[in-house]
């Protein structure tokens, strides 16, 4: 255990051995990587989970993962039939092109469900080992507006209880992130274990890497992981701009519509 020692106790910064996404939005993992320059591989980083109740059910019954099997969806995500989690398969990109180099896309025959099962089982075990270790963990969960607001508060309280009860390091914490318009509706207050932060707006799920970098820098203000990472805000912002500019298209919003525009520095 590195995080809890006298070196760090008298600072305004909170130090954590690990920053662990609890899923719901891939944006969380993209944001951790953008702000700190790296993100540790964990179970929930790139997992689509239907709601917080599924998350709680999984935490209480992890051995049931894949117990009912898994299917490949038409949109090429692999769905666990017990909890409804969806995982990204690994597909050989060379198979997406014909012999003339023309893009033909992917199909279900290219998905190796056993590889997905093996990879996610490893990451599942890694997650629970982190919880049970002496590491000081910061668990991060974004609120989803699709959750039933009548039961979400109770579910968040149950999650807080589970993390407190199962974390070996009692200085671990939970960070909840809300869009500003939903935070007050839920009636949840921060406490010694739970940190609450807000963003103006989450990114669209289909463009989870197009984050509001200023919001996320502010969210992780005074939070430092103890693994090697970037700390200079100007460098962080510039690196993220370079990343966006490396993408072939940019997205703008106009009259409520998302419009994709090819970047000038990209060839046709």
C-alpha cells in the first residue's frame, strides 16, 4: 500500500493507488486517459452496462458472469445474458478488407466469444483483487439519465455500502459524476466516502472519446494517482487537442443535430 502514509496526509491533494471506472460510460476511461496520460486496464473501462441495478447484481454475484451464455449483437458487441453487460470483441482488422483493399466491414463470424470470455474473466478477477487489496482506490461512476430516478438514490446508497464493506483499504472513495441538470433532482450529498462532481454535459455514447476536457480536468483537480502520469494542465489540454485533430472527422452541434465534418488536414 503506497497511498496512505504521512507523506501525503497534510496536503490538499488526495492520492490514490488506482483510479477505477465502474462503467456505464466509456467516457470515464477516455477522460482518465486524457487527464492523466494513461488508464489502467480494468473490467468496466469499455463495458456497456444497462443500469446501476445490473452493476449491484454483478458485484454481489460475480461468479454468475457468463452463466447464461453470451451472444454477439448485430452491432458487433458481445452481450452477457445474465447481467446484460456488453463487451467489445477483438477483431482482426485485416479481415475487414477484401483482396483489393476495399473495406467490407465486420460480421459475427469474426467474433471469438471465448476470447472475450477469457479476457473479461481476467479483468473481472483483477477488479475484485483490487477491491480486496490494501491499495487506496478511487471508484468513479457517472450517473445515467436513463436510470429510474425513483430508485437511483437507493441504488447509489447500496453501492456505497458495498464498496465500504468490501474494500480492504478503508480510505478508498467513490466519486459520482452528474450532469448538472440531474444532480439536484436526486438529492444526494457528498460525505467522507463519496465525492460528487458535475459536468455540463456528457459526450454522446457513440463518440465517448470527444470529452469536455476542461470539465474533466476540473473533476480530477486535487486528485493524483500514484502511478506515472501527466500533471501539467497545459500539456494535458494540448495532447487532447492533438488527439482530436488526429481523427478524420470532427463533430459539431447545430440546431440539435450532430454534424460530421471532415477535418482539413485529412485527405479524402
